[in-house]
C-alpha cells in the first residue's frame, strides 16, 4: 500500500518524478496564431511536410543537432539567441538554402537533413502587409567547424536539449509555439509530450 505519509520505517514516501510539462503552447497543424514581430502583426501557422503551403519561399531554419545530441544556437548581438536560419539565394531549393545558411551562420556542415515542416506567415500590418512568406524547417545533423564570426552572426553556442527553452527565452519569444513544435518534431526535447 502506498501512502503519502511516513511511518518511520523504510525510506520516506516521495511523489513520483515526472518530466515537466511544456511551459507554453505548441503550434498545431495549420492553426493561425497572431504574432507581433519587427513592429508588424502576422498570422503564422505550422504545416507538416512534404508539401509547402502557398506563399513566397522565405528560406530555411535548422534545428542543428551535434553528434552528442546537443543543439546549436546563434546570436547576432550576444543577447538574443536563436536557431540558425536564412533566406534563399536565386535558384536554391529549400535544402540547398539550409546547407548554405547552416554553413554561413553556424560554421556547421550538414551531414543529414530531415524536413520537419513549414511555417507560413501572413503579414497583416506594416511595410510587408499582404505578403505571405513560407520558411522550411529542418532537423540538421551537423558537424561543427571552428567558430568564425561571419555575416551578421556574432557568436555560436551549443546547449543540451533540456536547456534549449531557457537559452532561447521561449517564455517571451514571439515565435515560441513554432519553435516548440520544431524542437518536438526534431525529437530533441520533451516539449509537447505527455509526462510518464
């Protein structure tokens, strides 16, 4: 018989240890979520692979995972950390953009890539009003090269999966539901899973 009181014999009763629940929302398929970013209002949605939703291709984002299972983050200013991402160059497909951007932003060579899905953003207000932008999202198994600050990226950092949410400040990040979905799809954290 299990009791939540201790009778003095044997070890005291302790509640079972559980994996923490997600600290916030996880984007569901094709549900439009209002987001404020760069002084503009957007409706952003998650779309599973393989086919991209309608819109203008806007590049690739990578959940870069090292051989040890850690996640690669980058920062342009030493304060705000993010997953590496970037826009396509003329003639590139989704995966070519991923490979180039991970090289440029994270000094990482993509060894294997798996398409996780797409984010679709419809701009409601601001200079980009009316634009519909689509970004591919990938799990990228990477090999890191020595760090060299290039382009707009100041630093790179490698964190354990259970530290990613805090490192990315997801409690206040405007795209947090989408990043949580990306991490869940990439199988690098407990996000969106039931506790045992």
